[in-house]
C-alpha cells in the first residue's frame, strides 16, 4: 500500500487511554495498519470497545461512513499476549506510550520516585529496540523523561554511543508527545534527542501530520514546552487550595470563566491523573533543582491516599 507518510505498518506499545487514542488516529486518519500490544487482555478489550463506541458515535453524527469506520477498525490488530513486543518486529514505527503503566508494570504506584520510573522505562525501551528491525523508528510518548536517555537505551548491547550501529540505533529515537484525549487534541509535541537524525525527525513529523495533528518542536528538557508550563500552573492551583486562597470551585471557575480554559486546573489535574502529575513534577524538580517545580504537599498526600483523580473515582472531585 502506498501511503504519503511512508509507514506501511506501525506498532503501539501500551493500550491505555493514550495508546488507544494514538492507535485510533493512526488507523482512522493516517490509514495505517496498527499492531497493538499490551500485557493486559482486559485493558485491550476495554480499549477496543471504547474505539468501537467512538467510531459508532462519529458514524451516527455523519462524520464517518459505516465503511470508513469498519476499515479503521479492521486496520487494528491485537498482538497475541504471548508474543508481546516480539509481535512488533516487522513494523516501521513504534510509538511507546508513556502512561507509565504499560503492560502491567505499575510504575507510578504509591507515588514511587520518578527516577525509578525512568529506570523501568529505559529498560523497557532497551528490550523494544532489540526486538524490532534496526531501521524501525522508535517514538516515545513520554511526558517528561529525557528522550536522550531513551535513545541511549536503544544502543544494542556490545555497541557504543560512537560505533556506527550504536549511533544508528540511537538516531532513530524521537519524542512524539500526544495529548489527552488524543482524538480531540490538535497538538503533537516533537522532541529530538541529542542523537536523533533529521530523517527520523522528518518522518515522525509526517506521521503526526497524517494523524491530523499540528506539530510543535521542543528541546529535550524536563517536561518539554508543554509540561514545563502546565505543571507549575497545576501545582500553583493546588497550593492555592492548600493555603485556602480559594475554594476548589472558585479556583476552577476563575480559570474557566476568566481565562476561557476548557477545564479548571484542579479538574484538569484529576483528568490527567494526580499520580501522573506528581510523577511529572518529580521529574521536573529533580531534573532542574528549581524550587518552582517542587510538588505541593497536598498533591503528594492525595497520591498517598490513592486519590488519583478521575481514573480512581476520587481526586479533587468525586466521580461515579
Ligand atoms: N476520547 C475521544 N473523544 C472525546 C473524549 C475522549 N476521551 N472526550 C471527549 N471527546 C469528544 C466528544 O466525543 C465530543 O466529540 P463530538 O464533538 O464529536 O461530539 C468532543 O470531544 C467534546 O466533548 P464533550 O462535549 O463531551 O465535552 P467538552 O466540550 O467539555 O470537551 C474536553 C471535553 C475535550 C476533554 C475538554 O474539556 C478539554 O479540552 N479539556 C482540556 C484537556 C486538556 O487540556 N488535555 C491535555 C492534558 S495534558 C496531556 O495530555 C499531556 C501530558 O503530558 C500531561
């Protein structure tokens, strides 16, 4: 099949909310066959039924024909559980999804230190790089972890950062940061590692554009542009609540009605997940030593309590 972006097949590693969203836009908009991997069959089934619902809604609204929806769904293949990442060995691009809970590794459980997450993530990336073809582009959807570190993890055992094979393997790694909900949010942040080649960058951009997204480029700094700006904003709102400057509802209402934000910062924190917010803030704080990124005590305590926002049924708000 001839496709403008040049990818014949892609893999999505991690079928949570973000992974499903990426698989959805890749299949529907970029029209590329997608191989979906997750260790949890329950998660896969949940995601596929959500995809069916999204497609059915778009058909009922006249945004898609029945045939387009059917084709999009048929382009998704679930990799059998026993194959895992080996099932991606022939794809042209893998998007590794950074919900930090890929494939049963509960990386953020109990507010675990972000540095531990980094180690788990890089070891996952190391296995991925070894499982796929040497020319497969490896994109990571991480929200905050160093892409340069992920690229270094892609260097095969026995090679070095300066050897031809080592350099080529690291050069195919790039950050491709999607936003939740992926089908709705228009942006993808593109983050070159120090090692990323121009070809990798151009191809990753072409993929994001084919998925219907606008692209911005950020240097590989903690949090990139998006979270270096968003997380202090969310944290400041939590500290406003902690200090009693305003009630939950007044803080959110101020930003929603005064600044036209679609969600107030506390509602948005719940939507992202309080454990995810904490984990990103820890990466920002540890990566910069700048006190402006220090997570608020209230956020830490809420994560300690297991109040993780919308996904756990309780955060700043209660959910059914
Ligand atoms: N998946 C797919 N589509 C969804 C969706 C989801 N999870 N949630 C909502 N939608 C769709 C709806 O189906 C609806 O589509 P139609 O127009 O075709 O009917 C459309 O979005 C609008 O939805 P609603 O009317 O139900 O609700 P809304 O107008 O209040 O919009 C929202 C919901 C899009 C989530 C909006 O509140 C919003 O933009 N919130 C801010 C989201 C945000 O900031 N996201 C970024 C988080 S940061 C991040 O992701 C990265 C990181 O590193 C932390």
